[in-house]
C-alpha cells in the first residue's frame, strides 16, 4: 500500500481498546479461534505448514514471526475499528499531520512555487468518508492523495471558502503523513 493507505491502517490500529496478544501462542490461539478452529486456514494465511501452527499452539515455538503479529492486527477488534470509522465519517472527521511539498495554481501575480510545509489540520467528516470509501474500494494511493489534497485545499488554504478563490493545490513529495480519528 502507499503512504496514505498505510497511515489509514495505522490510524485504524490505534483505535483498538486493548493491545494485541504479545506471545506467539496467544497470537496463534486468537487466529485459530477467529478461523473457527481451522489450523489449516491459519497456516495458509501465514504461509507456513499446519504442523508449525500446531507447534505454536503447544508452545514448542515461542518466538512469533513478524507476519503473525501483522495477521493478528488485521483481525483484532474489528467492531471497535468500524465504530471509530463510522463516527469519523459521520460526525468527528479526521486530523491529518503532514510534511510535504505543496504547489499551487492561483491567480496571476501570486507565487505558485511549491514549498515544503508542515501542516496539522482537521478535515470534516465528508473527507473522512471519501477516504474510507476509496480505501475500501482498493483505490490507488494517488487517488487517496487527491482526496487529502482537496481536503487541505478547502480547509487549510481556502479556509472553508473564505479566501483564495480559484486556488488549486498539488500535494507532492510527501515526507510523512499521520492520520488520526
């Protein structure tokens, strides 16, 4: 995934109310329970043998693989994550913190040279809903960036339509992006 998609995933993981299990055995038990007791399905998800899954369950293997924790994170507290997404998309919106180059297309006589800026901005729920919908539709990161750029354009640069009419913002050379909802 791209930088915006990864940031959305990280923000979703931060909405969990309990931390994921730490030990390898507890992580495997969670996945097996989530897959309704099928060690074969868990083995296929992790790309390991069914016997290795059984070794995790019996405690013969104690060190968790990185992909094990990643798979647990995908399924950990899905209802909590969905509730947080629904709330962000309908009432609270999202907060974006980024450092990136912003270029402009504006009225003649203004500077349209791109500059690196560090911006922290609250985006209204409609932008959060558009981001979540695009992510659910497996949109490319460029499409997610376009939604974020439009949100920053309208909320930060145009101040909700109170200034800079006709300004178009380019969101490029992203150093980092962090989202929170």
